């Protein structure tokens, strides 16, 4: 029997985090499942297998397997919706879905659209704007209000969420540095998110209502609340910043969006395919299985490389490494995961992206990168913390289509 494919790639060192794509290409070339010797986990680098695993929760569980260290799996993630399976997952997820479904998000359209217009007008000056700062304000203004947490906790939550994502990675220096902030975040949630502190009618208030109605236990409330604080901000901020930056790099793509603003949502999906804000998540193998002829035993772990799946030529063709907002069905990407744990926040993320890209298309005839963007280095997250963009402003902004 041939030896199982394996690799020594340093997937989480600074060089790889800066530009992981050559390593991803090497892994895709090596096999459908590649044992990463440094981390003791099976990398799944191709789109097809990542998708299949996401849809097989009975064989690939989330509980105890989403992060790369036991500490994160048993402490930081214990009891969360992300790290639960089966009936328990369905029960927890139902509480979030009631707030995040397309129907629930529909009533936000007017507010979010107006906010995007206001922010674009406020951020754009003659010297341009920072796409990361604009995206941060857009997302934080939207979700802080929805979550029902005090505005002054915004910066704290952003720092804590980024640290939580570091904590998903291997036990490297980055992980060790982030641990205190990730633990403080858990503690903060326990202390600050209470029935008497959250805004009535908010997402957090709905969690306590679910406890009072007997849908979930009291002990589930805070782990469930962490889904909102960790999942809803950095992900969307990085996705939006990247979408604007990629458009600013390519004048022709910007023209295409301006000519047809209904391309805003496809442009956002193309940006997510091109650079997944969450590069990977794990699953625990719960029964002996086979991935394209590679045998995996119960107790082993797979690392689903969403970022690599987005560049897989087997599905995206020879132009997988090109950014093109006309790409047919770019929304097949796996940057939102898939299967039972498919991102619960897609309607909200799409709404914010549509509103912001359309507002920019209304106000700017031209975008251009005005300096070197600054990259976020994080065990899990991919994106930019600064992205200076120069603009040519529309004389009389035409109304968004
Ligand atoms: C561009 C923006 C976003 C990206 C790229 C993203 C990405 C993801 C991914 C990859 C997962 C799947 C986790 C897995 O495979 O186990 C996920 C789950 C989740 N996301 Fe998002 N997300 C985004 C925005 C949001 C927003 C705005 C919210 C709103 C609160 C949100 C809430 C959640 C929740 C609650 C889950 C857990 C679902 C479950 O375990 O059943 N996300 N997200």
C-alpha cells in the first residue's frame, strides 16, 4: 500500500500567513488529504473533499475538533454552537437563526443602506479613505446595536475576537501570546452579558428569552453569546476590506461594478472566494473513513482549508487565481463553510456588503490603491488592517440602483 501523503509545510509561520497560496497549491498537488507532520492533523486542501466533509457531520464531528489544540477545544470553545453536534447543535442554532434568518434581516435593509451612505460620505475625503476603517465602522455600528452590548465595549470585543481566532491555531507563539486576551474575552462575556445589562429586543436579550422559555439551559447562554461576538465582526470587516481593495487594484472591475451595481453581491462573494477571511477550521474524525483512497482513523483530525478550496483549479478553472466579479457562481465558495454549520450570518454579511459597495459605486467614479495595505497576521484570519484608497468623487452622486 502506498504511503499516505504527508508534508512538512509550516502553514502557520509568518511567511505562510502572509502568502499561503503557493503552499496551498503544493498541498492540493500532493493529495486529497495530506498529513501535516508539524501539526499532527490531515490538511484537506481541495474544494471537493472540503465540501464533502462539511456535509458528513456523522463522520466528521465539530465537538472537540474545530480548533487545533485541546485547550481551545475543551475550554475556549466548549459549549459553543460552533463546537457542538447533533441535536444539541440544532437546539442552539435555532436560537441564533431566529435572529439571523433572511426574514429577520429584511427589516434591517433600510437602516443598513442609510448607514452605508452616511459612512461613505463621512469617510471619503479628497485624499481618499482607508477601506479597513470604513469597513470596521460599517460592521461595528451595525452589529454592536444588534447585539445589544454597550458601545464602549467595541474595541475590547474586537481585540478579544481576534485573540479567539488565534486560539484556533496550533500551539505556536501566536497562540501563546493570544491566550490571555482570549481567556479574558470568555470572562468578560460571563461578567458583562447579563439579563440586566443587555438591550431589550437585542440578539443577546433573545438568548436570555430562550433560557426563560426553556429552549436552552442557563449554562448555554454565554457560550451561545460568544457566537455573536466572535463570528460577526472580524469576518465581515476583513471580507469587505478585501472586496474594496481588490476592486481598487483593478480599474476595469470597478467600472464593471459601477456599470451594474447589482454586481455588488457577486463581487463580495468573489472576494471571499479569493481570500477567505477564515482560512480553515477543523473536524474530528469519529469513525474510520477514507478520503480519496487515504484512510483516516477515528480520533484523528482534519483541517479544512477553506482558503485553499477557493483557489482550486479543479472547480474554478485555469483562472482560479484571478479576481473577476463576473465569475459564474462565485458563491459556491466555501468561505462560509457548509452543511449544518454553514455560516448563520450570511444574509447580514451580504446585506452590509451590498449596501457598502453600492454606496461606494454611487460616490466614486474611480478607486485606486494609494499605498501599501497592511496585512493582519493571525492563525486563522486573513485580511488587511489598513488599506489606503484614492478616489475620484462623483460630481453629483447618482442614486444607488
Ligand atoms: C464575511 C463574513 C463571514 C464569514 C467569512 C464567515 C465564515 C464562517 C464560517 C467559515 C463558518 C463555519 C464554521 C465551521 O465550518 O464550523 C461560520 C459559522 C458561523 N457564523 Fe459566520 N462568517 C461571516 C459572517 C458572520 C456574521 C455576520 C454572523 C452574524 C452573527 C456570523 C455568525 C456565524 C455563526 C453563529 C456561525 C456558527 C454556525 C454553526 O456552528 O452552526 N457569521 N461563519
